[in-house]
């Protein structure tokens, strides 16, 4: 199963960066991310790595921690 970044991961960063609705909408547009796909299907971590940036790095770290916690 491929790890994915979802909108729920963005919500975990609330208060840091572009996590308000207009901010995440603008961020998605600037990085070619379909906001609905991010919310419903998620985007593969491999695609997230290509987007890059500190914001995405934090999201990927959340996904990794989640996967690690699920593997206990």
C-alpha cells in the first residue's frame, strides 16, 4: 500500500503556514495539486516529494509517523 498525504494531515499543521482554507487552496493551485483529490484520495508520498518545500516535508513526516504508529 502506498503512503499518501491527505487533507487530514494538513489539518494537523493548523496554525502553521497555509492551513486556512484560502491558504491551502492557493498553495494547491501554486503547486498543481488538486485540492479535492488531496481531501478524498490523497496524493502519493512519491508525488509529494517532487513538490518539495518545508510545508510538504512536514506533511510527509506526519504520514511517516502515522505509518510507524500503525505498524506497532
